[in-house]
C-alpha cells in the first residue's frame, strides 16, 4: 500500500520543515497539491493574518506558514508509519479515497490549512478554519481532479473533518485526522510550543516551551510509532502533558502511538 521510498520504521526522524520536503518528493500528487496551495493568494493572506492575530495582537508563538509546513511533514510521517504498521487508511476503507496517495493528500491539506482560522480569532479557530478552507480546497481540488467532481467533494469533506478534529475536545473519526492532530502537536522545539504562551513572559508556559530542544518520530517500544520529546530540563514535561497527551487521548490512535520524554539522552518518562 505504501509506495517505494516510504519511511523506514526503524529510522528516527526529526520534526522540521525538511520533513515535509521528503514526503513531497515521494508523491507527485502531493507535490502538485502543495504547489497549488502555496500559490493560492487567499491561503497566503490567511496564513499571514493568522500570525498577525496570534503573534502581533495576542503575543503568542508562531501559527503561520512555518508551523503549517512543520505540522504537515510530521503528520505525513506519523500517518505513513501507522499505515506501514498494518492499519488501513480510513479514507480507503470507506472508499472516499481511491489510493494511498489520495489518503496522504487528505493529511497534507488538513495539516497545511488547520490553523488559518486564527486569521479571524483564536477562539473556535478550528471550526472557523474549516469554513475558510472550503473555497481554497475547491480551487485546489478542481485542478487535481478536473474530471471527477465526486472525488473532489469527498476529499474536501475529509480534509474539513481533519481541520475541525484538531480541536482538543473533538474525537477523531479517521486515521488521517488523528495523524494531523498529533502532527500539529509535535511542533514544539526551540520555543515553538503548541500550547500558546505570551512572548516575553517568564512563566511555566514559556519556561517549558524553551526547554524543548527537538522532537523526533520513530518506532516505539510497544507500539509502531513513538513521538520522542528531547528537553534540557524537566519543565518541558509540562508542554507534553498539556499538549500531546490531550491530543493523543482524542486522536483515536492511542493503540498505535506512544509518547516519550527525554532529558538529554535519558528516557525519563513514557506515556503508553
């Protein structure tokens, strides 16, 4: 099911912008979709506005295009590893996608678009983001599936589902949505925590965020996927417990993903 060049389950990869490039280079459909999306003026402006609202007005950390790329790469990595372990993509099982690459497309678009609702307000940004994403998806999917409107509508629904499901209290209904939800939470290295903190403040939110050095995705001890969080000091555990664990709880992937925290190279705590 997974194409040639898919991730080696034994390889541990670092969450970064470069991770997205690795996945785009493997699949022509994904690369085409990414190019269409990146050239869409509404997407570009809404992504810019998301940071104006979050960073400049609320003094929060990044919620713009860099975060979208990091989240997309991590989401694709998690999803691909889960499928390689034997779990079928929900979109294939329910016939809303016709190929593994189309399932990946849902993950890519969901992750890239998941935060544009911040362009309006932080409150209910997941639902607002789904509403704002519809016309953008219509333009992109019309180009990708010019002769199959039914396919375009189905993929659109799955992407919107993934966007809405990034909310902490929404239960994920698909492997694709769960992968996007977890991928979103992995962007926490170097102060890029997903639990927003006010820039310039020296509280537990900021201290915990700045203590995280890197996040990797690899093979778990008892599960096929592990999200590994490396930190300088134990304060980083706060971010893991407040961000990753609630996302894992509602991701519908608890049986497949474990989260581990390290201080330096020492495994200090695991959540199975």
